[in-house]
C-alpha cells in the first residue's frame, strides 16, 4: 500500500502542494496529469529519493522519511521502477543491465543463479534472444522491455512505470501495454503506471489518480473517476473514447 498524506515539496515555481493519495495493495493504479504536473517528482518522493518539505509518505504503514537509512533501504528493495528515460547503461549488454540490481545488492551471487534469474525475466519480456546485445543496438520498444526486465529482477512488491509508452509508435505501445497488463495479472503486485496518456490503461486500471499543477484533483476507483465532474478529468475520459 502506498499512502501520501499532505505531501508538499516546493521548488521556485513548481512542486507538490498537499498531495493526498491512497493506492491500495496489489491494485493497478494509473496516475495521470499533464506534462509538468508533478508526476515524476511525485514518483521520486514515493521512492524515498526526494524528501518532502512536509507531509508523510507511507509504504505499508511505514513513514519512509521517518526511519533509519537501513530501514529505508529495505523498503526501497520492495520497489521495481521503470524510469521515464529507461536509465539503461549503454556500455553494458542486455544481460548486464538486467542483472545489475542483483549483482549490486548481492555481489557474491553465483553466476549460475544470476543467469537463471535473468533468463526468467528475459523470457517474460520476450528478450531471450538479445541477451548479448548492447542496448543501443535495440529498438525503442525493446529498450523499454529491457528496462522492465530490470525492474522485475528483484521480484518487487510494488512496480512503478513512469511514462512507459511515451514516444513509442502505436503498435509498439500496444505491446508494452499488454506486457504491463499481463505482468500484473500474473504476479498480482501493486502496479502504478504514471502517464499523460491513459488511453491504453483505462479499460483495466482499478484506480485513477489525477494530479494537476502539483495538486491531487482525484484519487479513487476508476468507476468514480468516470463520473467525476471536472473539466480536466472529462478531457481524459473523452480522449480515452469513453464519452
Ligand atoms: N529537482 C527539481 N528541482 C527543481 N524543479 C523541479 C525538480 N524536479 C521537478 N521540478 C519541477 O517540478 C515540475 C514537475 O515536474 P515533473 O514531475 O517532471 O512533471 P511530469 O512528470 O508531470 O511531467 C516541473 O516544473 C519541474 O521543472
Ligand atoms: Mg514525468
């Protein structure tokens, strides 16, 4: 469970202002908002990377900014993250990129164990045949999948995907949406997709959070969101072809 209570973080002319949210355990949640609304900033706050000026971020009832670093580290180990820019390392091949979170946390792991773990994640992301390739030899969609495989490698409790389909052609985007959906129905872990384009996710998301100019406009079930009488919310619903 991810819970935000009155989270405020001010920069000069942007930030988060009194964000409240409750993203239930094992649900599929889509966080939407315009470019610059504060979505990625919100993500970094949830991940324990940017401390809010005030308010609380709770992961499974633990206030992550009110614990010792060791505890924060153990909470962070529950997260799997697809960053907006993939954050892959060009100087490493697919296998090395995907294995990095494991070899970093557990340098003594045997090569055989590591190979098995990576092979499993490459299989579910349909990358088994490109393990030796360098990431800059791959298409945009495949690079996304490498980053997703890396997010999965630690078997996270909570998966975050920041703008997973932005910049992809429609067919490739559809493949990524299907992958994210299938992973959620198979492993049933809390999944949080951050996107300015909810079209591909609206049919199967359980919860919606809408933020605008650093404020929560809505956080609740998709059904309630569909009935939410707000001009920005209506624009999203309309864009998704639902009115
Ligand atoms: N570390 C930072 N320092 C200053 N401003 C920041 C920082 N991080 C984000 N911002 C500002 O916060 C606003 C929201 O950014 P962001 O969360 O990236 O938007 P989104 O992901 O919704 O497009 C932007 O105006 C951005 O410039
Ligand atoms: Mg962003």
